[in-house]
C-alpha cells in the first residue's frame, strides 16, 4: 500500500519531534502490529456471526478512528510549532535582537 511510507515518515518525524531516538521506531511499529492482530482476531468471529456486512461497519469505525488520530496528531504538531513569546531566548538569539522585518539587528 502506498500509504505505508507516509506513515513511516510521520512516525519517524514524531519520534524526532519528541526527542526520542529513531531506533525506537520498532517499538512504535509493534503497537501497529499488535492492534492489527487484535482487530483481525475480533473481526473473524464477527464476520462468522453477522456476515460480510460487518466489514462495512468496521471500515466506518476505522475511518473515524483514523480521523481522530489525525486530528490529535495535527494538534500536537501545531502546539510544537507555536511561536515563542517576545523576549524569550530561542537558539541563543534574544527576540530583542531582531528587527520588525525579521532580520537580526547586526545583519543590515
């Protein structure tokens, strides 16, 4: 599936954003494998009991779960990228050293 490289990249960037080692990627992937296994263990008996229409219901539930996950990811991503307040020091540059046009006071 073409979505797997995108999800792998998102996972690696999230690990980087949280300051975790990228070698922890396998630990993150194991949650996906375990949830896949649990879902299919539950889906098999549900299909036996209710028929293949169960797949449509679980697809809708999975879609809703994905949308909730994407929203939470987007919120955590936007919170991580918020600007610092005026006067805070970031990367060794005090915001009072920056002119209104965004250049450092010494650069012009």
